[in-house]
C-alpha cells in the first residue's frame, strides 16, 4: 500500500452552513523533509485535480506538515541511483507537468511557505499564484553545491525576478532570507511566525469571497498573455473583458456594491 505523502484537507472558509471550501494540500513526508519523490509529485498532482474538480473549492493551498521545511527539493537518492538513463529521463516530465497544472487550474493557488523552500520546491512555489511565507524561512537553489543545476525551475525564477538576482540565486547556491526573497519579488508577503496561520486564513478568506468565475477567467487571461507581444495581449484581453460582460457575476457584483451588501455569486 502506498504511503500518503500529500494529505488532502478541505476546510470551510467561514462558519455558514454553505461556506465555500479551501483545499489544503499538505506535503507530509517529514522524515525525508518532503523530498520531491515521484510518489509525492504524483499525489500532489492528484490532489490538485481533485480540488480543481470540486465546485465547492474556491482556493487551493499548498503547505507542509514539517515544522521547519516546506520541501527540500528533488530526491537526491534518485539523482545518484543506478537506474538506466532512459528510465530517469522518462520521469523528467513530472516537474513541468506540475508547473503547467498549477498555472492552468482555474482556481487561485496559494503557497503557504511555513518552512524552507529549496531547489525544485522553489519552482512549485513560483508556479503558484500567490506566496506567503514565515519570517524565519529561507529560499534558494542549493543544487549547484552538489554538482547539479536548477534547469527546470530557472524559467520560473526568471519570470519572478531580475536576471542578475536570478543568476546569483542559481550560480552561488546561497539561501535567501524571507526578507531578501520578498525584496527580490519571489514572495508576496512575509509575516512573523506566530502570526502565520492567522494570516494565511485571512488571505484565503479574502480570495474565497471573490467571484470564482471571474477569478478563473482572470487567471487564464494572465497565463495566456504573460509572454505575448503587447498588441496580441491587448486583443486577447479585450475579448476576455467582453466575455466577462456576459456573466451574471459581474452584474451581481455591481448591484451588491451599490446596495452596500455582500455579493451572492451565481456562477460558483
């Protein structure tokens, strides 16, 4: 029987009987510091698909059961094992598939970094839509220290920070403090450790209160236009805005604002 390395924990957002859910996907292999084994990655992917398919889930949260480590990154034992090269190559799609899935899911994904985010795990964090971290955590790409290079996650790092900062991160292997990572654009928020759980809950509640339909359309638009030339991006975004005008949620949001009440989203 396969161990459960990623716990799936749907939690109500609010106290109402019909409150929406936040799906917490908790990396739970503390003895191996949540090393990103094939099994853990497969279970994480399964959890993401499960959350994406549940209409009651408004927000997805990635976090860790380890007190000090979100994830130590790739499984070092797999790097140096004696499997044929073709066998190792066959599993290399797991990281890009995961990054693409995190981007494509039509729901906001929050990385709640309650511990160090290292190596390939930094790619997972940066593939999420938002990243909040404890003040005590460190982030970095120590792969170069063992003769490897963060090839796959470099594309995500370059989209999050400047070229020189990215090069320093990947070429020196130095770990950044949470404050340094925030300054470099690798994090959205840093909060004191003792306030972390409350801050995550508040963030999740704020996101869950928004129109799930419009958040989904918006996330898709951001992903589709991020690397487009300006003219092509504006054409795509104009079409998406026109689509938004046809939704019930946009009209309901305006009515609720004028009537000074909370909106009741029709397209949950």
